[in-house]
C-alpha cells in the first residue's frame, strides 16, 4: 500500500511538472514570436515595443521553469532576458536590433531545450499511466477538472496581459496625436481605465474577458475620435 501511495504521489508530481513545462513552452513560443516581430519592425518604437513583450514572455517562462525542473532551459532564458534588457536600454535602432537578434538565438535555444524536457517527461509519465488510470477510476476525476480549470484561468490571464499591453500602446498613440494637435479633449479621455484583478477574471468566462477588453478598445477609440473631431472644428 505504501509503495502504491508513493508511486501515486510521484505520478501527481510528474503531471504537475509536465503541465508547467508545457506552459513554459507556450511562453517560449511567445518570446520567439515577439522577438521576430521586433526584428522585422521598420521603426525604433515598434522594435522596442515587441522587444518589451518578448522580455515579459521570457520572464514568465523563467517563473514556470523554476517549477518545471528543466534546468537546461535556465541559461537561454537568463541570456535572453539580459539581451532584451540591454536592447531596451539602447537609444539607437541598430544597437537595439543587435541585442534583439542575440535574444532570437536564445529563444530558439530555449525551445530546443524544452523540446527535450517535455519529451522526456511525457515518456516517464506514460510509463505509469495504467496505475494512474486506476486511481482516476476510483474517484480522482477532480484532478483533471482542476487542471483544466487552472489551464483555462492561465489562458484568460495571458489574454488579459496581452490586451492591457496593446491597449496601453493604443493610449500611447492617442496621447502622441493629442499632443501633436494640441487637443486637450483627447488627452482627458486617457487614464480612466481600471486594472482588473485575477479574482475578477476568474469569476467570468474567457468569452466575457475578451468581450470586456474589446469594449475597452472600442470605447477608447471612439472617445478619441470624437474628441479629435471636436478639436478640428476650432
């Protein structure tokens, strides 16, 4: 009985580590995507914007790797964070691009190392799948339900973070236009947006989360448009 319980505990831990490595793999994919967008940007502002998003993805992967156990991924993550922080501290497009290109190599190396870890974990986990299935049939179905719930919440929180970054960028563009055209009315619409908590996100569906942020974008856009129209009449 003790041996069975020990094996079952190990299986549960393996499931958790595998999920964390899977999440880290997703974050690594985001970092690679944003780094590529930064390198393809045709102006310094966009280059820095996507470099910052890539840095956030690297930092998120770092937190997930610490619970995942894939030590081979630590060096490319730390190197990627360092290169992107250096890229963001640059004032010239060429130097920012130079360090971002180094971060691209780090992102690719990170994905390769996670490929090895997730493959190894999957084979180890599957070797005990029959015993785990017996436990599930004895009343452990709630484990899968809880895992699905956490995965869904993580998806919503990822969407929240990305949406708020994009909305902040939209507000930045409106602020620049309002300043350029000296339109105080357009400036007054900024700064009223509320940052939502994790508890608020958890209490709603993913569709409602998307609908909320879509309404925010539409509202900000329309208010800015009407304010600029009013300013143009002067």
